[in-house]
């Protein structure tokens, strides 16, 4: 089967009610934490994407059994010292930065050398941001350059650290938090704001943690080496995957969409705040709390009169994975939108900021990029007629999906390559587009 998609027309208006698959960040965290719990954990609605399947394969390599039951995954942990590691173990994190970084935190006490590898895109990413703090615990990490492959040999006597997480990266923060769980005594992390799923799961599992929220940072203290019990968890829908459908609906005349059971934790909803400021019609209904996470049904309507935004930097972390589609809304809004300090986007699965700018320019949107700041000159009459080929984007799943949304919202004839990239985070993406009325070749 061809590994590209052809889209030749805009989507017709729709009025639908859908469910989006489980949150990727929470799914990976549940797998890793269940692998260190005592007993059998049950995880319902686990996202079955490659990043999560690679997480399951990883814990299997570490001697932890899992089974897929009818509607949940069962993971049998043996506590904090329960990994059984063979000589010459190689862990392949595939495309997943979250898995690769978080697992290193759990391996700071391993007494055998483990090699960590990944696909081409992951191998190019920055692991020094993780090896630096983990070395402070006493772990040995052997990096050739900044990326993969790397090797880790833990320490028998990890020591707690004080660490300032300056990037606002949840992956760095969480890797240090997981290392703290394997370390006796109190680890203190001063962390720039980022998604807090690890903190909420720790609280839920009664792992000793205190979080003091300050204006710019959170001060997190973890008391380590306390075993915790297995758990049951029902993973809510992923707002990052939902964002493609939110934006498509905002941009599609006379359309309406309800997405049920989505995680709307406010460390993840930067996209909603940004789009509402741009006049988008989005409502959360049926809001509820699930183990500290906020869940809601999201109601979206076609939004006329979209206006530009001077996007406050405070949203950069909580919208980090959603900027690509936010740029599409900016392209169709009245006025010039400004986004600042988006350098982290170039450190994702691809140099995402640069590629997004190239795609916007390709479709005739005026964009000025200076350093890591963007000005997008919106045009409410944007309507495409030409042919566009999207390729060479390092198989970045979010670039693929952004391109599909641009095609369906703005028109034109599109050939978008590397369809299988969606398997990293959202294998059901095309099926969900079908559900709202797209027919693809
Ligand atoms: C993630 C954190 C973010 C995000 C990634 C998932 C996580 O990365 O981009 O898709 O699950 O912790 P950073 O923490 O590197 O910003």
C-alpha cells in the first residue's frame, strides 16, 4: 500500500461526536510506573501507538511481564528493585523522546550496562539535557555526541540532588523525578512550568512528593526508595491528538464537533487559551476530576471572525505540541500573529519550527522568522488551488497531520508522504478523519 495520502478537496461541513485515543504522555508514564509498582496494574484505554508499544517492549526487556486483556493492559511489577536485566541489554525507544528520557531515570541504579538506541530522528535529539542531571545522582552515562546511541551503567549508591530544570521540559523534569524515586533521601527539583502528569501520578500512587507552586517555577520534593502498590488507571483522551480536529472544525464552514472524554489538565490546554483569544468557539462541558487530572467533553464550532494573536510566552510550554495547528489558524485570521521563543520546537522529532515555516510559505502564507520568533500574516480569504507535495519532514507525525488539516481546511491538491508516521502517536488519525466525513485515496 502506498505510504502517502492524496487530498484533493476541502472537507464538507460536518456535525459529529467522536472519541480520540488515549493520552500519550500519560500512557507512557503509566507503563513505566506500573513496571516499578508491586503487583498487577490494570491500565484501561492505553494508547496503542508505536511510542507506547515501545514502552511495553522496553519493560519486557527489563524482565517485567505484561498482557493485553480484553479492554485493558495488565502489567506485573515487583517493586523498585524488580527489574531483571540480562547482560548486553539493548533498549530501542524507536521514535519516542518521552520513553527514551524517562526510562533513563529508572535505570540510574542498574548494575549492568544498558545500551539505548532509537530511530534516525530520535538519535539526533539532545540527551545531554538528561545525562547531565542523571550523572549528578551518580549514574554513569556514556554519550558519544549529544544523541543516541548511549550507554548507561547505574550506581549502587545513588545520592539525592538539588536540580534546577531550566528548559520547561516535562521530559527532563520527569526523568529526574523517576530517578529520585530510586534514590534514598530527598531530591529537590526547581522546575520551570511544564505538564504535570508525573506529579499527579506520584500523588495518586502515594509516592512521597510535595509540590509548591510559585509564579514561574514549581518546587518539587520527592522522598525516595519508597515502594508503591499496583494501580488501576483509565487513560483519558489526548488533547494533542484532539487539536488537529479542534482546528479543522474551527476552520470548516458550518461544522460542529464534540470530542468526548479529553484530558484538559491546564498544563496542556495552552492551545485552547490561545485559540479562544483568537475568537475560536470552543467550550468545555461535563468537566470532572479523575485522579487529579481534569477531563471534559470539548465542543467546537466553526468560527467566523478569527483574529490574530500576540501570543504570550506563558503558553509556550502548555501548547508545545500544538503550535503547528495554531499556525494554521493564524494563517486564516485577520491581522498579524506573533509567536516568540519557539526554539524548543526545533528540538522535537524534526526541526519542526523550520519545517512548519517552509510549509506555510509553500502555500503562500507570508511568514517572517527571526531567530525563534514568528510573524504570520493572516488572510481570512485563504483558499488554495495549486498542487502541493509534502516530503522530507523526518517522518514527523505532527507535520504529517498538520499538512492533512491544511489540505482539508484550505483546499488545493496535496500529496503528503510518510503516512505511517502517524503510528508514533495517533494510529487512528485517518480513521477519525473518515468518521467525520473525509474520503481518502
Ligand atoms: C512530553 C513532553 C514534551 C512534549 C512531548 C511529550 C512528555 O516534551 O513535547 O511530546 O510526555 O513529557 P519536552 O518535555 O521535551 O518539552
